[in-house]
C-alpha cells in the first residue's frame, strides 16, 4: 500500500507539470488517456486455490473491496505524409483488502505501423499484447467467465490494401496469435492454451455515398499449444477444432439518413462437423443527445468479437445466438451515461438446455473541470452454468473514482489517439464524436 501511495503522489505531481508544460519532455511521446483512481466492491469473482495437502485445485467464489490505479496511457507517435508509427502502453494496479494474494499489475501494449507504398496501396502491421490476472474482466467475454489467474494474449496483424478506384477497396490480411491461461494446476491450465492464425481476402465497394457492400473469404485454424493425452479419462478435455475452417461472408451497410445506419451480414462456414450458417443484423440511431445501437447475430464464439478476434477460453467451437444493446450520450454538457448489454444463448444443441449468459455495463460521468472527471461504473456478469463451479454464477463489480488528464491542451483537441473525451466532452466544447466503426 505504501508503494501505491507513492506512485499516486508522483503521478499527481507530474500531472501538474504536464499541464503547465503541455508536453512529456520527449519528442513524440504523449499522454493519450487520463490516469484513473477508483475504489469499489467485487462480488462473486472466481479464484483458483490449491487445497492444503493435495495437488487439487478448488475454485472459490469471493467478495472483496478493491482499489484500482490505472496510470495514464503513454504513446509514442512518429508520423509523416506516407507513414504512421505508434507505440502505446498502459499499466493497471489492483489491490484487494482481504485477499492480498490477488493483488496484480496488468499491462496492455500496442505497436502499429502503416505505410503508403503508392497513392492507392497501403501496408499495415500491428502487434497487441495483453496480460491480466482477471481475464473475465479484461476479455469481456460473454461466453465464459474465467477464474482469476495470470492470462497472456498476443496478436499479430498484417494487411495489404489496394484501391483500384476511389469506390473500391481490396484487402489481404493475416491474423495470428496465442492465448495462455496460467491456472495453478498446470495440466488443466494448459488445456486452455491455444494458438490461432488465419488469412482473409475482402472486397469492398461503395454503391452510393450511403451504401457499402463487402464480401470476405477467410481461412483459419485454431490449435492447442499443448497436446494433452486424450486417453486420460480424468481430464475433462473440451472439444477442439482440429482442421482448417473456411468461411464466406457478405455484408451490406446502408445509411438511411445522417442519424440512422443499418447493417446486415450473412455467410456460410465449414467446420469439422460440416457446413453451417452465420447471420448478423444491427442498427445505429441517433435519438436527440444519445446514440442507440442494437443487433442480433448467430455466430461461432470466436467470431463474435472484432474482425481480428480469435478464440479465448472454452467453447470456441460452439454456435451462439447473441443480442447486443447499447445506449450512450450526454444529457448535459458536463454529464455522460453509457449502458452496454450482451445476451447470449448456446445454439449448438450440444446439451439438453443451452447455456445462457448476460454481460452488462453501466457508467455515469461528471466533469468537475477541464481535466478532472468523476465516474461511477457497474459491471455485471451472469451465467446459467459456469464451467468451473458447475452452477449458476452472478458477478457484480461496482467502482467509483476520478480520471485526471495529463495531456496538453492541443493534444486533447487534435490528436486522434487521445481518449480524454471518450465518455464526456471537454468543457465548453462540443463532444468529439466517435465514428460508428469505433462504436
């Protein structure tokens, strides 16, 4: 605790200097997200504990008070007319009142490089690394709530984009990565370690200024890093996708007006078990001071996230029905609210009654000054049956705290990487709207 207080004091002192000098002191090095200090309660989070006198691991449900400190995200930018290079890193500290063995330091880092070979040809490379002792919260995975244990994830992305005409874009992309979940019992922990890689070819065409169509073909594989001995009946080994997967998707995006956007997508996918289908529909609607969004999709678990996402944890080869709802906006100049909910149901018919899950988040912000924002947030996770406790599970995490900006005035207004206005607008300025692609 003394070390944490020292870090907070140093950061508070440096925030005053940064505000006065409007720079970090190193050319190209900038603060792009505010420092965050929060306290709250975490109820029903899962923890793996080794039973005394035995090698067995027992998963417990615990309640505790937690102190969170997220240092400001630091980014290094080096840009020119044809290239852009970005490095970013943000550390996060967790301190528990009654379970000090769960104290952790989490990290998230990004490296990205893009270069225009010609006016209409661009290459892009990126590497994302994440480590956390709370994978359930870090991954925001509605399909599985993992116990607290050290989780590592690294993803590599590469793309070549070509625009033969101003309305047409052709992209060839590679995505690869690995996930490691370090449970106390090595054998069971290694079952979840996986490596994934895939290639995709997409063709996008603007039919009209408000209409876009895209066709994508993907070929990818997901394999375990460690090959367990399947003859060991004592191990409950989840089924794996053992052969390359082929998928094809057709997307259509239509803007009815500047405040309403509709998107539809459908496709087929070939697995070990044969052919299957996927479908997705969503809308984005501006209602007064708010953006509302919703959608439905029937998808394979590892395709439910961003386009570059791969499998995380168990159930990666299961089909799910997923409903998404989001509402965000600013009722007043100084306040902002966010509601985000995802509901899923197992649609693979592998069990008599499909497992149902819900993940929700609510956040309220109040801007005290041009650099300080008070916030309160509630994260809620629910499962009809959890694979670790083999029973229903409900986890709730309530936090309240303050965000302190260390960015210079010019950076906060003009730098596209800056996240100071992610939730509530800068005082006396119109909210810098995030694009629909970002949402």
